[in-house]
């Protein structure tokens, strides 16, 4: 029997001809999954040490594997590793180089595992580290927000509904609303991390292995809470990736909402805040322009992450158990989501503390638009007038103000008393902006002292987070 052509593949024994060169490129993933090299080496070390502890590898073989993997890791870190499309993926590239370095011991490393459980393990290890890094950036952004919110607790701005002036609020209160969104985002990432932190290593191709492996040992060595329970699910599950990208889409949605407000607030029409020049760009034709490119781009990148979520959901929706090649398509959306989130959170964490509020402009905007109308209605209710009647009285007063071009606080007492005889001289205490915000003096309200207390509680939570 003649020797068949060398396919250069670690699985080539079954095949009688080499893979078509286009198919090789089409099916290879090494161009993007090589970013999991450190995780792949960590998983291989844990697997090898477990194999040695159960007697599958000798002490000398383990020592050779450990030394060889250390060399491979150093080559990759130094940028000296020669990645090969012919070897398909990060796993086979590392194994081939290991075998070239240490010989037959390298060929024994794959005993008792498959690329199916290997990649499932690598992705979880990679994503776990990515979540930790993203949570650190999220925390940094929140710290900047909370500090700015506390400093601006007394700064008054108009609060909006339907993008129409509604009631005056503290600028610090508005910033803490942003922080509440991010606090939920942090919790979702932590939940995703906890559910993901189970080890699929040892599930092998789909059914487990006949070797006397110790999955609890490898799980503990890699920092997992426990091994996964079912080998079929272990190799085919990508729920954790979908959950992460879903959490990422929500983070981006929140950053996009913040971005939209910053774009509005920096416009000449609002002029509520100024962003430092280093976060803006100019125009190639209009010399006066200062464009808020960072928030605009973050707003745009939200669609990118939303698309990745749909991509992963579509990827998994029709797959039978267990592993299918389709799952190779999970990595690029996942990796790009990690990169996009990291960049956007970093940009915001750097930019937010440098926001410069234009306090006088915000206060003047809050003074317009009858933002204290609800306070006048509440004043009448305290005088014994039913709320619906008070609502109608104030509506009539507002209509008169619109006609005269005057805010409620600018109407004379005589004019106001024409709408209700219950109105007295003390009404102007509730028609001031400061009186309006101070009146919302309860937890969750916009009174400045409540804003400062809320900022202190938020800062304490963030400090506790960093200590755990």
C-alpha cells in the first residue's frame, strides 16, 4: 500500500487527499482565535497535570509538556510564533509547535479531550477575563460619574419628558440616573460570569472519555466553580456568549442614551455642557465647528453590538446537539463585542469626569418652559383644592403666561390670584427653581441633599466592589 499524500492535518489519517486550499482558508479560524492562546495554554497545562496525576502521563512527559508550553507561550508573547492556516486554529497550532519542540510527549497532550471541549473551555476562560477587565472600566466610569454628580448636586437644569421641559432637577441627580443604568449593567456582567464559570474540560467530543480523568481537578486548577454536568451540553452550549453580548448590547444602549444627551447638550441650541477639545474634532470646511465625535461614535457603535447579538441568536437557533462547525462563527461577534465595549467604556471613563457644565445656561433653561407648574398645583392641593381642579387652574395660568410671554414666577400675585383666591404671597417660594428641587426631599428625589446622600451611597458601593 502506497503512502498517501501528507495533509499536514492532525486528523488526516482518515483522508486520502489533502484539503482544498480554498477550503483550508475558508474553514480556518486561527486568524481570530489566536487571541485565546494564553487560555489555550492554561487549559493544556491543567489537563496535562491532571493526566499525570491519574497515571496517563509519566512525570517526565509532564515535565516536557510544561517546559514546551512555556516556550510556546514565550514565543507567542514575543511575536515570534509562526501561525499556520494549514493547522486551522489556535489549538492545533500550539500542539504542533509543542510536538516539534518535545517530540512524542507533545502528541500525548490531547489524550482524553477533544477540540470541542478544549475550545469551549478556552472561550469561557477568555470571556471570564474579558468580563473582569470590562467591569473594571465600568467601575472607573461610575466613579467619575458619581464624583461629578456630587459636585453638581446644587446645579439646576430642566428635567425633560418627551424632550419638553417638565420640572427642574439637579444636574447631579441626572448624572446619578446614568449611574443607575450602569449599576444594573455591572450586575448583569457579574451574573453572566457566575453562570459561565463551569468547566467543560473533560466532556471531550460529546460523550466524555474512557480515560480515568479527574474533571474536578482541572476545574479547580482553572478557577472554575465546578465541572459542567452534561457532556453534550458542555461542548455545544453558547448561552454564555449570547448572554454576554446581550448584556453588552444593554451597556451600549445606555452609553448611546448618554451620548445622545451629550450631543444635544453640547449643541449651540442647548449649550448645557462643554467637552474638552481632546474628545472632539473639527470640520474640514467650517472653522467654527467643534464636533462631539466620541459620543457620536459610541452611539453609532451600539448598532454594531446589537447586530452581534442577533448574529449569535441566529447562529444557535437551529443547531442539533452536540457540536457543529457553525459554532466557529461565535468568536468574531464575541471578540468584537469585547473590543467595542472596552473602547467605548474607556472613552466614557476618560471623558465624563472632564465634562464642564454651563451652570448659568442650564438654570436659565430650567427657568423657561413653566417647569414649576407642578409645584403650583401641589401648592393649591395643600390649600385644600382637589388635584384635578388644581391641575386645571394651573393650566389656565400657564396658558396666560404663554400668551404674555411670562413664566409663572414672573406673573404678579394679583394675576395669579385671578386664577385662584387660595393663592397667597408665599406662592413665590414654591415657584423658585431652588424651592422646587428642594421640595423633592425623599430618597430617590432631586433635592440637593438627597443627591449628595445618593452619591455617597453609590461611592460606598463602588468602594466595596473594589475590595472584593
